């Protein structure tokens, strides 16, 4: 489903792309409470249409609020730290799920923690491998 975030969230200031007249994206998730995640794909500005680099810009709509999630864009050595990493986001999810599991323990939480910790370990291994090959921080395989 493709939609214009400005039309969906009337009157809400865009927190990420302030020069944008509107942000367009595809809804990738919506839960039973109506919280939705959108992959932002392009913006309209006074200067025209601008494509966004796919996989970097997301908005989470929570009631009348929009929380922007911007991932690192480009190599840190070239662009500096300018966004979130998958590792940081996974660490937040692991931490939160562990806290919830202390209050409301269940097998699903335990398994989710294990899967997320495994995913985090794989991301960290990927970084170690890239460092060893001398390609970390570069747009190279």
C-alpha cells in the first residue's frame, strides 16, 4: 500500500526531512493496535521529487505521533556517523524483550531473545570479517 505520510498524519511535523512537502512510502507492517511501520521511498520538495536510498528511512506511526528511524547512510569513514545501525536497534529490542520477559515470562519471549541474540552475533561477525578483509566502512563486498 503506497501512501503519502502528510495526508495520513495531518498536522504532524515531519521530524526527519524538514524540507519535504510530503514523504511517500510503503507500509511494511501494521499491528492490531494500529501502530504502523512505513518504508519511506521518496520525498516531494519545493525543488521537485527526490528518491530516498532504499532501506535507510522508516517512519513508525503511533497514534498521532511519527517516530523516524534513520539508518546509517553511506560508509562512516566517508560520511561520519549519521544514522542507526541494525546492531543498535537489535540491542534495544533484546534489552526490552528481556525486561518484558522478567515481568511476563514465556517460551515465545525466550525464543525471540535467542533469535535476536543470534542475529546480533551474525551482524557482529560480518563486521569482524569485513574488518579482516579491509573493506569495513566502504561500499565494497
